[in-house]
C-alpha cells in the first residue's frame, strides 16, 4: 500500500492553489482530508504527479451566518460541522447525517467539501445537501460561481467542479424550525449506507406543510424523492398517511446491486426508510 | 511451628497480561519493524486472472527502474524454489498439484505470485513491480465448488480431475456403530423422521490484525528467518526439508505476532521466496504484505457444501447421521489442507448418542485462494451442521430445541463415553451447563416474549437459538495423528531453568501470537515451584531459544504445552530435593515441598527453592554424584484429545420490514475445566464468540464469475468491531478434564465453534412462522428479507462490491500497469 511518487504542494491561499492547478492541470489532485484520496493513491487507482494540499488555507474552514443561509467552508471537518450550533439550528439534517458518518477517526480528518467533491453516491452528505437545496460555491481563475445542488452532482463520482476549480464553500438556505432525520441502513456500524434517507419537514399542528426527502445510494447521484415530498404536503404526520406517501420513494431510482443487496431490495428499503425518516423528522 | 497465612495461589487469579504493556504501547518488535544493515525489499507481481497461461514475462523495464537489484520469475528460480509442502495427504491417492512459490507457466488463482522485484526500498520495489509486463492467455477457471466437483472445468488441466481426495469414516465399517443407510431407510419406511438439509459454509478470511511479514538474514553461520507465523518450529523443519538446507543451519524466530486464527498456520510462498532470494543474493531481505495481498493470497478458511441426512424415531430419539461434504481446497493443497474437514469428521455426532454415523468428504481443487485452518478448523463446520439439524428435528416435532437435545445427549453419569465416531470423551456435564445457561438467559421469559410478538404480528420478531456444543482440541495424540497420516506428532516440549538468583526461565515450544502464554504459564510455574509470578520469564518463538516444539493451534498450548511445563517443573523439584536434603542435613524422604520451600517434616527447618538454586549454581557443596544443575525438560504427548463443551443461548430480533437482525442477548456457559486465568479466558471467549457471530452475520469472501475476489478490502469484507456487538453474558461450569494434571480444557476456539449455529438458529427461529427453515450465511438483511417474503433465504448475494474509492472521471494509473 505504497502510493506512486508525487510532489506535494501546500498553498496557503485559494489564489495559490488555483495557480498550482492551472499550472499542473491533469497531473494534479487536490487533497483535503485525504480520507478518500489516500486509499485511491495507496491502492494505485490513481497516480497524480502533484498533490495540492488545501488544508493550510484558513479561509476554507469554518461555518458562518449569511442572512438567509449558512455557509460551510469546504475544509471544515465532519467533526466541526457536526458540532456547529449554526448548522444544528438551521440545517439540522446535516447534523443528523454526520452523527453516523464513518468513524471518529475519519470524521476528524474528512471534510465537508472533500466528501461532496468526491461525490460517492453512497456518501452521507449528498442527499442532505440536495434536500436542503444547497448551493455550491466553486472558485476558478475567473472568480466564483454558484451551482445548485441539483446541478452539482453530474454522474457517478463526477461533479460540476472543473479540473482547474476548487469547491470553496457550500451555502445552505436556512431551514430553521424544520424537523430532520437521517435514516441510515447499514450491516455494520462504520459502513457506507446500503441505502439512506434524509428527510426534513415543516409541521404545523401535526400536519406536514413542507417536506424535503433526499435518497442516498439509490442511483449514480444523490436523488430527491419529489413525488413523496409532494404527497406529504397537507398530510397528518401519522404512520398510515406517511406510509402511503412513502410508497413512491423508489420511483425513478436506479440503485446499484452489490454484496449488500440487489436493486430491488434497495428499492424496497427506500420506501421503508423513507417512512421511518419522515415520521422521525416530524417527531411522530 | 508458627502459623503462616497460605500464600495466594496464582492459578485462578485474574492476572493482567504481562504482554499487554508492550503490545498496547507498541513498544515491541514486530517482524516489519526489523531493519538490518543493507537490507533489500521485495514486491510481488501477482496474477490478476484466476487461471491463465503465462506466455511471456518482460522484466527489462522493471530491472532498469531506480534501485532495483533484480527481478525474478518462476522460470528464473526453477527447482531452487522447491514446492510448498502439504503435511497431511489425507488419502494415499490424494491428488496434489505441485506448488512452486512463484508460478512458472500457469497462474492458478487471482493473487498468485508470478514475478518478484528486489529493490533497495519497499517503495522502489512496488514502483518497479508496476513495470513488469506479463503476457497472459486466459484459461477457463474452476470457481464454483459443486461444478468443480463434477470436473466441468479443470483447475489444473494436467491432473485430469479437480477431485483431490475422498476421505470416509463409517461407523459400521469401523465397528463403532451401526449402518447409517439402514437407519435412514428404516426411518423412511417405518414411522420415523428423516431430516435432509444442505448447508453452505461460506469462505472466510482469517483477517489477523498484523499482515504477514518475513525477514531473512543469510549473513551469519546460520540463516535466520523472522516471520509473523504461528509455527516457527514447523516452518524451520519444512524450510530445511524442502530447500535442502541443513536444519541446523536454519533459525526461525516468531517475534511478537499480531494474531493468526489459523491464518498463520502456514508455510507461505512469500516465506520461501524471501529465503531463496536472500540466500541467492547473500543479503538480508524483507517482505511485508499489504492488506489487499493478505486478503487475496493468504489462506482462507471454511468453504464447504454440507449434505446432511438425520434419522430419528418418532419420539425424537436419533438413529443415524449421514454427512457428505464437498470441501474447497482452492488452487493448492495447503499445509494442513484437506485435513481441516477431517478434523471435523469426529465431531458431527457431537454430544449425542447416535447409533449409526457416516462421514465422507470430497476435497476439490478450484482456481481460488487456497484454504486451510481458520479458528476451529473443521469443528465449527461440524458443530454448525449438527446444531442446525438438531434444531430442525425439534421444529419438525414441534418441541423445544433444548428438549430434543437433552433426550439425545450423553448423560453426565455415562462418562467416560465412547462415541459413534470412536472417540472417548473423558468428562462433561451437559445438564449442568444447560441449566445454568437457561437461568442466566431468562429462557422462559424470552420464549414468552417471542410468543407475544408472534401473536401481535409485531414487525420485530424475536428468535431464540441454541447450541450445545462440544469439540475436540488439544492437538493431539501423536499416535492418532499417525493413524490419520498427518505428517508430524502432537507432543509439546517445555524446559524449566533455575537461575542463580532464584528467578525462573520457562521455555515452551508453544508459540503464542496473542494468547497470553507468558502470563498463564507464569502462573502455573509460580504455583508449582512456589516462586513469585514476577520471577518467572516465559521464553518462546525462537528455535534457538526453544529448540523443540510444535507451536500453537488447535487449542493445544495449555492442555498439551501446559502439561509439559508441569512435568518439567515437577522434575526440577525432584532434582532439587537431594540438594535441599544435603543442605538441611536431613534425609530426602523426610522433606516435603510446599509453597516454594523444602521443609523437614515436623520441624520448622527448611530451605527455599531460590536458596537451593543458588547453592546449585555455586556447586561448592553438593552431594556426591549430583550434577550442578536443576534445569529440566519434559515432552508431553497426550493420550487423548480434550473435550470442552458448553451451552450457548442467543436471542435475535429480526426487523421483518427490512430483514435487519439485531442481537438481543447472548449467554454462554462453557465448561473448560479448571481455569488458570479468568481474564484471559474471558478474552478468548469474547473474541471467539465475535468471530463465530461474524460468520453467521457478516463475513464472506466472495468471488465474481471471473474469479476476482470481490470482498477484497475491509469495506466489503465486514469484520465486526466492538460497535457491532453486545455485552455477552459469560459463565462457566467446571468439570475438570481427566487427561491432564491441571484439569484444563482448551478455550481458544470454543466461542467460535459454538456461536455460529446459535445465532443462525435464532434468526431462523424468529421467522420460521413465515415458512422459513434456513437462511444462508452470512444472514444479510437482504437474505433474511427475501426468506420472509418468498421462503427462500438460500440465495447468493450479488457478486459485486461498492467502489467507494474509485476515482472515475480521472486519469487512470499512468505508467504501464502489468497485464
Ligand atoms: C473507513 C472510511 C469510512 C468512511 N465512511 C463514510 C461514510 O459512512 N459516509 C460517508 O459519507 N463517507 C464516508 N467516508 C468518506 C469520508 O466522508 C471522506 O472524508 C470523504 O469522502 C472525503 O473527504 P476528504 O476531505 O477526506 O477528501 P479527500 O479524500 O482529500 O478528497 C476526495 C476527493 O475530492 C477532491 N476534493 C477534495 N476537496 C476538494 C475541494 N475543496 N475542491 C475540489 N475538489 C476537492 C479530491 O481531489 C479527491 O478527488 C469514509 C471514509 C473512510 C476512509
């Protein structure tokens, strides 16, 4: 498990990092927490000539309040996001998802931006980001652009970030007062989800007034269960009503088949987990 | 005489392990930590194909890479590399393919070594390995065990068959019981019961914590090999025998070894390659495998199909058991190889009084990693089969699974008992262990809860699983091994050395790799010689320090090695006696040895062992004709195996909506005779249980249909952690073994052997009302859910892994990867 040789660069500003990317292009890879990249290098699935460590760019760390949204710096570690009060208050779904993300060691090194840039459809942050209509702030030599979550995840482990760009932060519109739950289905504790459902709902006297449901590992990218979201509006937060709405959770999904379950089983799981996630989010 | 308090006995004390500080703080020496001047490093080039002809290997590029010393292929090594040994040909006509450490013209499984790079650093060796260009011509691969048994595709075309050996035991032929076919026939035709099932023992990976590593130093008069092995003595013997080096010129050291579970009971291609190249180049060489290599190419365990037929009378009295196994050897017959299922052959009848028994195993060659011992080796397979079948019999009769067992088991007053497989069980008390387990578990309350959940159609159903196991361990009486054509004996050796300062060095031929021998053996010797626990040093794992031994596996170290130690210590006392008598000016007959002191009976005169040791060292005034040494050796060859037993009860919750299973309660009452160190025993039981539970629920080595190991990392090969298990309820009954002085029984494998069927029985019990009578291991949620919904549960899982570390859309590895 020895990676091929590479040169290591450690810029301290975004501009320096972008300049390095521009210079080395295809031959360079960004390293954030390294929790996904290092296994890739060690198993020699990739052998970049340059590894650009963005860990020393202080401006990429931390969570801030920006009016209607909170802004999570790309280099903020899972642990820091998980215990951040702003996130807990305005994007509870993210806090909930991080509780079960990997193990303590990985959470201490892995980063919010790195996980989303890696875009593993089994990653725990994609579905919450999608459900919360997050905006991805991507910086290139021409400056900053914002990409909606729905456009960010393009395909299996492929995002809207171009080779010469860096994901600098993620903006999450505030969902203050929304109930949230992340229902993750695994065989052993520290595992990527076989299927997971991210649900956040706004309730009004026992009735669901708005709902957002994201699905993890039900296709090559994180998905929204829009038909469930629509069916939930105006429904009481009861087992029966939610069960009926959740029945369509797997519609239009294309989940993988692997050791942990085939596609049909995953589709079945999606409906059960959606019901459980929504009920828990609604506090029922 | 002054009254003195009895000193506290060491045996039975919860001693913290002497080993732990150095192991936990990492301040110890693992093989991979060893660095010698001028040492070279290896990287292996391995076949990506399950079966392929090697048509050409171009090493030119690799040889030119920085700091590469040489690159060798199987052809280059030729005869010099020898053929890896199989020490247990189970039949005289066993078909055994040659096994060169580096494949010569054909790769026979994905992961087999086809070339070796030697370089000045491990990184440079790895880089250069990527430059070795191998041309393969893919051949059809024998992968499925059942198909391979029909010779549909040949794993080794030259051999003309995949069938390696057929080994049979029949109680009618052996004269130990009746004819099983007649018993089954009678049950079928009369009003008896016949239960027929087919179970799959999935392939498992031992997954020891420390990957295998070997260092060879050829620069002294002796060639020294350090290796992360369970078997330094056997390794030394076989290196000498296979490579034609004088045994006296080889020294093997197993320093601290990070786990083995049978997985390091092997003489490996990597060890032989390191040895051969170090001798060739005259330089020290190290090879340490990566985790991926370990998963792919270190031996695997289990992998059987079990066809089982059990007959019984209508009242549940068993009349016959017929066992027909297919066992997957993988591409080579490994060190113990086909012997693993044979170690199970005597255990399918377990604790029950079957009047007729038949066992047959066909070992089969396939194009997968070789298989060999894995914790329990043969006995977990047997225990699984019988404990599942007894539960099925109970279900068929509609009676409690404990009731059917009690009806058929050997009663405690019937010991010693000769079984239908011809073994004599010396002692046991199944009634006592079961009664205690039931009480701890709250058996009746849990049964009542199960009933309530069934009646209310609770989405979470509860199941209770039983396993009343026994096993044979303490390998082994040499004569029995001889009668089974095993290539060695089963004795163990010990030496006790009395140092001048009164300290004691104990040398054992057992080779601990995590068991805590240094602690437990110190306790035994401390009591025996009456010296402080701290004054005993246990030395092991180096053929120059411990020249005789047969190493550690098969729960043998205490029951065989411990007995050798007791005998050596007793000899020391005998040898010290005349010297003590001389010092006390008394007659040896008037001396008694107690609490470390020779005392003159009826007086308060005496000398401590330490004083005798010093006097012997000085040798100034010894009786005539007495040699100035107290040191003694003993070699113990057991006359029988050792039979721990126990009752394990497991409650599992099954979420019927998802198929997820959750352990609710696990109680085990093991009878392992007298306990030397309860803390170590608890560790062995807990770890053993988890390993057995892991077979039931999580672990499986899966190959896809091109013969690639899919569960090739810990992302897909699910080894549980503490977060996945519950607190076990562990207790013991004590029926001392009669075959060793300490009355101890082996405990290293018991938990693993017993727990697997307890868990699966519980899962099946939770969902039997849906028409389910089996769920294939590991009981994944998918399988459980499908079983509930279509009564199946026997399906294979999809042979694909989730590619979390793919890097799609990125440039693939640039330089000329091998193929
Ligand atoms: C044992 C283990 C278990 C895990 N379990 C889970 C789990 O249960 N759930 C889960 O969701 N995840 C899990 N992960 C993954 C974990 O969340 C990783 O931290 C995450 O996927 C990658 O984050 P990182 O900061 O380590 O990124 P890195 O590994 O450093 O980078 C990952 C990829 O993203 C790119 N990248 C990183 N940052 C940026 C950026 N700012 N701009 C552009 N590109 C960037 C890199 O070039 C690389 O291609 C697990 C990982 C491990 C090792």
